[in-house]
C-alpha cells in the first residue's frame, strides 16, 4: 500500500524525522526566516513539505558539514538550491544504506 503524503507535519513528527529536540526546531525557526510553520490558535506548529526541505538543508549544513549557524545562513542565502540538493542526496543515500543493512541482516 502506498503511503499518503501529508500536507502538514507536527512539531513532534518533524523533530523525530531528524532525531533532534523540538527546542532545536523552535530555535532554528527564530534564526532562519525561511522556516515559516503554520501555527494554530494554541500556538502548535505544523510544518509543510517546503519547511521540511529547508530544515533538512539546515540539518545537513550544521550537523553533517559542521557549519556554524551564520555559515549555514550565508550558504542558504547564497546557494540554497545547491545546498538543498546536496542535503537531499545525502538523505537519500542514508535511506539506501539503511535499507541495504536491513537486507543484509535478513540474509
């Protein structure tokens, strides 16, 4: 059965995707103007697919490449498409690696 893609992801779901604390996502939201989650009347945040891609790029720059926050901001301003593509490639490769390791365990 094909998984239905969601329009919005909760704060908890988004934090779990990246293995980070919700407080880090709130901090990144303050630091990066590109992250603009929908907020309901209670103030709960819901992230769109675009927000998730931006977070993926920030995660890649800061956690994988070791950029400072300022370095990540500069990279996003100057070359968002290139950095975003790199983040997607790394994410895809990690998923493939995980799948291959699972297959290896079954052999």
